[in-house]
């Protein structure tokens, strides 16, 4: 039996980096759309991009053939090019430093397992209708939901320093 085909469009947004952030995903199967969003009061843009993809994949109820569309080169390159090297090197970069956002990369690996995923890069802010939609939703989440959200920072990174203006 053929796997259902799902198109996922994701985006993350951050008001400062780190700062309040939001993410959004549009899941489309045939004529059916589902939108999911979330936010954090202290995070980074890369983590919000990753959260969008992770939560979208986790929202799928059964194994699927997924076309995941993202405007994040960090996310797409991380999954398609860097991840196998990081895993072989014990989650260390070529510079022998710990991979940033390891917790989310590992969670993405687990979320990808039941699916066949094709990663498609979309140029952001270039008029792509679904990308513009999730961009707006991610920014709205950052502005309206982030204050109530928990911090979402890389657990292996040093705590952000407070700044005086």
C-alpha cells in the first residue's frame, strides 16, 4: 500500500537572537490543511526553525511520504549533509566542538524514522504563498504567544549574558 503524501511548509521566527520566538507549520494532505504553531519566550531562530519541522513530523498520525519545504538552509543542510558526519563523529563538528542544538537534531532523527522525507528549500520572502503564510504565523506566534512560553535554548550552550544598553 502506498504511503500518504503530505506537504509540510515550516518557518521559525525570533525577535532578537536569542529572544522571543515562534514557529509555524502547514501540513497539507490532498485538500486538507492543518496549521500548528508554538512559541518560546527565550530562544534562537534556528531552534524555532527546527521546532517547526519537528512538531510537524510528530503531528503525522501514520508513516507518510513527506515533502518538507523550509526556507532554513541550517535545517535543510543539517539534515541532508551534516547529520551523518555529526553522528559518525559522536555529535562533534569538524572542528571537534559539540554540535549546537543536539537535543533537537536527535529528536528530529527519531521523528523522521517512520517517514520518507524529501527536504525542499524555498527562498524566504520571495512570494511563495505557503512560505509567506507560515512566516506570518511564526511571527504572530513570536509576538502573541511567546510571553507565555517556556525558554527553549540549547541545553549545552552557555547561558545568555544580560546586556546593558
